[in-house]
């Protein structure tokens, strides 16, 4: 069984422990005091510019200072064996602690802005990965048509014109619609791609299909093609015609039917207009394909209108070309 420790030994241990605590506390207090004195001296000498500080930080630091003062006062009361229950410092400590706890969410929200301002104050510039590096710059809205700006702009425009003339290519305005990018292709490549497209279109033309069927050795395939839509429209047209002839009345044609007939007539006219058109197979013989056909399109006739103008009592007819 261990021997009991007497009161004298326990008292010595407590005294040594208290002495160690007081020694550490004295050293830390001296360090803090010297640091605070240095800061006060620099602030009084104007080394730190505190005129444009953050009021939020001022409030938080003042509350922390008051909190430490009240805590120190309560510790001093307890060291002399007094009671802190009736002390006003206890109420102030509770109040300040509550305010500091309420300020913690706001401090968390402002942490990014405060750190950025401190970093900017130390380094003098924003970080490379700072999102505000991509913000709009209002200075770019200033007109650059001054003397220096004008001369620089003229020099740049002259260089662009020289580059355009040296390349020998026409100016092409920017395309608004999304199109395939072909800026890296040369003129020879573009012509080659266009010729290949014309050749493929010529192979799919009706003329080639007819020639293939005519000179092919394969047996001709006969298919029964029935257009139910055309048959239904034909029956409806015949029924309408018989009704109008028997009742001696003209029926109003619905808009849907009129549009359908108009589309069919347009498709038929386009097919008839292309009956004698054979330029779609010229790509197979080394021609330009459909480019020549575009030049053969009939041009619109210019209208001649007569205007009468009176000058000194005389009628003068002027021909105006539109």
C-alpha cells in the first residue's frame, strides 16, 4: 500500500506549480506588453495609415480588448480571495461574449474580402487566380480618339490594310450564323472539295439514273407505285366538281386545300422547268457544274417610268430607271 502524502509535500508541489505558472505568465505578459508598445509607437509616428480602415474590425478589436480587461479584472479578484458574483465585470464579460458570438457569421462572410484587402495592401496587386481579374474595366470606356490614340489607330489600320493587300484576298465580313470553319483551307482545297460535291450530286441526278437503267444489263424492275394522298385528293376534287355542276353553285375552297394545290403546282412547274436542264452532270466531264447555270438565269427587267417635270412652262419627260 502506497504511503500517504503529507500536507507539507502537497503544499510544496502546489507552490512550485504556481511559481511555474506565474513565471510563464510573466514572460508572456512582458512579450505582449513590448509588442503592444511597439505598435503604439508606430501608430503615433504615422507608420500605419489607419484612417481608411474597416469599422467592423475596429469594433471587433475593441470588444476583444474590453473582454480581456474584464477577464483580467475577474482573475485579480479571485487571486485575493474575493467573490466575482457581485462584480459588474461578470455581466460585461457575458454581454461582450454574446456580441462576439453573434458577429462570427458576419466575420465568416467578410473573411474573403478582408484577406484580399490585406494581401493587396502587402503585395500591391491582386493574385493571378483572383476572379476579380476578369471584371469589366471602366477605363476601357474612355474614348481613344486623342492625338496619341489617333496616331496609333491609324498605324494599326494601315498595317491591317497592307496585310490584306499582301494576302490578295477580299475582305469577308464576320459570319453571324454558326458555320463550318474553313479558314485553314487554301483556295485549291476549297475548289477540290466543291468539285467533289458537284461530282457526287451529278451521280445522284435523274439523268445519270436514266442512263444507268437504259444501258444496264440487269432486268428492269417494275414497281407498282400508288399515291394514296393523290387518289384521295382526286376523289374529293371529282366529288366537288359533280356537286357544283348538279347544284349550279360554286363552293368555297378551304385554305388548306388551296395551299396544297398551290404547292403541288409549284413542284410540278419546277419539275417541268428542269426537263431540259443537263448542266448537273457537267461535273463528271470536268466542267464547273451548276456555276454556269447560275449565270444563265434570266435577269429581271428594269422598269421604265416616266416622270413629268415642268421647267419654265415646258413639259419635259424624264426616263427614270429603277
